[in-house]
C-alpha cells in the first residue's frame, strides 16, 4: 500500500487535461502524430475528439488518440529547446496504438512514488521525442511533467513508448510487474505492517 495514493486517485484520476484546457479558454500548442503541431483554443471536448479553434479562425476536429502532448502557448519557446529526439526510435515510424491492451502502460503505483520523491525521469514517445523532467501529476489519461525551469508539459499516456530514470531503470508495467520498485519507496507501507 502506498500512503496517500488512494486519496490522490480519488481527487485526480478521472480528471483530464482536456477539461482543464477547455476551461482555460487560452491558446495551447497540440503536438500530433505525424509530427504536426497546431495552435488554438479548445472549443469542445467530446468523448473521443477535440474541436480546436485554430489561429486562422477555422475549427478542426482532432481525434484524441492523435494528440501526443500539449502545453500553453507561452511555454512554446523553452519547451521546443528542451525536447530532444531519439533518432533511432523516430526512424521506426511508429503509429498511434489504437488497442489499449497493446499500449506501453505505466502503473499508478509506479508513477506515484516517482512524483512524491521528485525523481528526474525520461519519457520516450512513440515518434522519438524525449521529455525530461519531474512528474507533477497524472490522471487516467495523461501525465504532467515539469521540465527544466519548471515549464509544464502534459503527455497523453497513449503516446508513451518508454519511461526510465537517469540510470536507465525501466518503469513500464511489463518490467515493474516483476521488479516492483514501488516497494522500495518511503511511501510504501506493507499491508501486514502493524499500525501504531
């Protein structure tokens, strides 16, 4: 059992970055599969699609599965300098993974200690982008990362290829189901431990 995880999930897990973006009425930059970037104001947050009012005044419908990551437009300059590219991964030309069972999952019990302990981690996305920073929040759908200088960026979980720390330790579900690094966290409390 991880101290505070249940309370965190109750408060945050069913939220979505898109709900927050819709409420903000501000301009955001959306990075889409196919290396396309659009800037606009989210006009409608539908179950599977987004309606984005572009700078041109036109509205465009975007499937949520096409969004890799997003951030407020005022963060564009620092983020574009901070994001690196893994050329080997980019050369694979990976497509969005439609079937949830085939995605590269990260357990909540893995993310929560990484967030609480402020570990620097590296997210590799399907098209080769590398996002380095601290996990500052997560929901069922997305993970928010604070990059260098405290610049926030939100990654959609479906766009993740890998997650590792500085030492190269993998935090994907497939690896952590065996190694269970969350059990070494200070916030881990064995269920059989006597209560004071």
